[in-house]
C-alpha cells in the first residue's frame, strides 16, 4: 500500500486521486492510502482508503494501464469487439443495467477533464465481498443461492429486445452497426485465426481446417432481428458480492446488445459444468452456439498471445489460457497434435 504522509508529499497520480476522492466522497474526508487491485488489462483499478475508514474504488483509464497493443480496429465504434475502454462506455453500460433493474455499483464521480493528470477517472462504490468464483471454490453450498440470483439477472438481461446489435454505448447513442452478430463474430474469428497462426505453428498447420469449419458453421446460422443484453466476457471473476449479499456484475464497459448465445458460450468455457447448469437456459440456437464456441476458442488463443507481445506481467497465466484454448480449438476440427 502507498500511503499519503503527514506533509502531503505524494506522487502525481496520488495527488490527483486525493483531490478527486475528496470531491467524490465529501464529508471532509482525506485520502490516506492507495492500493492497486490486480487483474485489469484495459484500466488501472485502485482501492482508496480514506481517513475515516471509508473505502472506494478508482478506475483509471490511461495508456500505461492498457496492455492491449493498438490495432486498426481497436477504436472502431461499429465493431462490438473493438476493445474500446473509457468512462463513456462504462457510464452507458451502467445506465442500461440500472434501467432494467440489474444491480450495479454506485458511481460517485466521473472525471474526463484530465486536469492535472493524463487519464480519465471514475470513483465508485467498493464491493467488499468475494468474487463469485472464490465463493464457488470455497463452498458450492454457499454459492448455490448466489448462482440462482445471477441466473435471474441474466434472464432480465436476456429479456431486453434491441433491433440493433453492438456496444450499448454506441446503440443507445443512435448508432446502428452494419451486418449481424454472426457476421461480426466470423470477421473477428478469421482475424484471430490469422493472428494465432502467425504466432503458433500448431494453429498454422490446421489453419485451413479451422477456416473451413468457421465458414461452414456461419452458413448454418439463420438471420435474427432482435438482441438481448450481454456482458460479453462473463466469468465468475466478473461477479462480485455486495454488502447485501447480492451478486453484482463488474467490468461492464463491453456491455453489448448481442446474441445471448455469445454469453452462454463464454459461461460454459469459464465455469464448471455443475455451476453452469444453474445458469443454463432453454431455447438457445445450437448453430450459433457451435460457431461461437469455435470463435471464442480462437479468441482466447489469439488474445492472450497478443497481450504477450507487450509488457503484461502475469505471463505464465496467459500462456496457460493459450494452451488450453488452442488445444480445444484443434480438437473441434480433429487436429489435436500427437505427443
């Protein structure tokens, strides 16, 4: 923990956070501690401790906190997978979830002025409970009612009907990205396949089979005219328990109007079967599920490899993700290499 001393001497970022926290939290409170919260790839997350014991969370969007390499599509608002991260996307997602009755963290302050420090900032409520992933690993009995409550939340999100797909921030502002969900997924999957093939010989050797399978699966998907609300990357580490014991979805900047099958494929990948059964729903499109499963396996191969081109610190963790999903993708087309 980095602590503000009695003389008020602080690094520039701490001085900036101290002033912002004073404005956001009021009551004459003074910042006494700043602690980095690990895990983010697009923004810095810091726990702010005030002199009266109040704790809040700061989200800091600055170039140094974004580990993703820049690309030609990274800032395209029409691309639902562009990876754009900013307070604009955070606030729009927060508004949409709150409007449909989904529990969200309280926002105390958003500052885009960059006055005194070259970053955007949001100060939000601290959610002191565990991640749902931690609860599951500790006690499935304790996790069961939380998973049931999360299933209710996902049903509320699924029930939303939007005639346009894309990031909530874009669509709610009047944007209408061209094409379809399945078309956007195919475009991204082919791009991920190309990037992964350029970095790993196993994918390169199966590139033709993987591309053929993607195109074949896309041909089976029938058009759809309405979309629900999805988080986009909903693992149990993106669900935190609030003071009232309610699961709250976090890291919401990527919230989209999209096929709910995309959400459920990610949930299947990121949860144990026993836990996913509590979140599963009937009526999902099997053709979309098949396309999206292969696409996400390729994304979870190419994405971590892309991160590892830069200074991302937990390299062993990312390599583990690559190996698992690479082999799952190869298995789908029967191309798992022999030992």
